[in-house]
C-alpha cells in the first residue's frame, strides 16, 4: 500500500475561529513539519500560510513539502451564511488549485449548542438539523461541489465534533444525499470516536468513499472525563481528549490494516488537535515527531 503521510497546522494550535498562537508563525510551523519527517501539509485556516500562490509554492518547495488538501467550514444548514461560505470556498479552491492541490475538505462549522454537547450522543442527536435544515445543507454542499469542480478539485466531507454532522447517523445521512463520485469522505479517526462511532466500522462501511484520512488519537480516559464534566468541544481539546498518536486508545494497526485492505492510496494526515494553554499544546514538534516514528514502526 502506498500511504502518503502529511501533517497539518492544527497540530500547532492553528485552527479556525481561534487566535493563532504568536509563537508559531507559518515559517516555524512549516520548518517543524518538515523536520518531523512529513512530506506534505494541509493549508490550515485561509490566511495562515501565504495566500499568494507563487509565494506559497516557494515556501513549500524550499522545504520539500506538498500541499495535500485544504479545510473549509461554514454553517451549512443556515442559508444566510452561504454567501460568505461560498466566497471562502472559492478563494481557497483558487489558491490550492494553483499550487497543485486537488482536494478540498468541507465541514459544517462548530456552533455553540452542538459544541456544548460534544461527544454526548443522545444530547447531540436531539440537536440534529431539522429536515428543512438538511435540505438547506444539501444545497450548500452541491454548490461547493460545483465550485470545486470548476477549479479541478474533488470534495471530501469531514464529520466534526461540535457541528451538525458529528454522530454516525448524521454522517450516514450526509453521505446518503450524494453519490460516491460527487462527495467523498475525510475520515477523522479521533472525531469519529469522540462523536460516538467506531473508526474501524466506518472504514468497512464507507471505504470506497474515503478520499483522505486524518489519523488522530483519543485518550479514552480524558474523553470519559470530558463527558462527565460536560465540557464543550474546545474545552475538551484543552483537556487533552486528543492524545499524541500512539499514546491514546485507537488501534492504528487495525486502522492501517483496513486502509491496506481497501488499497487506499491517498493522503493520511497526522493531526493532534491542540489549543493554546491546553494539554499537548506546548510540544507540537515532539508530538509530530513521535507520531511519525510510530507510523514508521508500523511500516509506513
């Protein structure tokens, strides 16, 4: 199996809707991604890496890095937010397409009510979109697919804790609205477990739709603790729900075996969601280096 291993700025605490930690400007993050042994990176939030394609290409090439994908989130079930969301998709697709990236990862945006029920399956389900909201979201995803096709990009949907597509049932409903050719899946092993699912099960169910994988570990004890304390998504991240790969409780031997059986040849992006002040946020280079070593020991 040819498994291409990438990293992402989120492992340095660079994420949407949160102020970027000043100690990690983009040159340092790219330097450390390369130093840790990765050959590619995700774009991260638009504007963190250079938005001029020539500059971005130069920054990547001087570190022997490739841009593997870009992540975009906006409130899919709220029609009033679509105009801004489509503009975000368009500028991201233009930039990434110009540097040879061919995959946009789409997600609903984290919102306060769903964040408050993060990882609590029953409570989260009670806040699922209504049927009219699902129809609004379907129209939004269709438009994103159309936009990306115009720039030569495919779209993979990322289920995400704290959004309206978090639980296994919500993932199933989203994928059921589109053919595999129209909409792929970005499987995030950590978010799927956090949201009440089994990453191995989803690989068996939707293997042909997987266009990229986010390899993310979870500490079962910290997840139980976060749920018992009723922590929202961002507090859960700071609490250390997402562990350094290999230190948590996801069996990556089984994950990688399943990917091999599927003959998956896309990008596997190692991520550890961290936020400034939380567990794991002060050692991103060490986290990324250890994670890459773990994968190497597993044959990748």
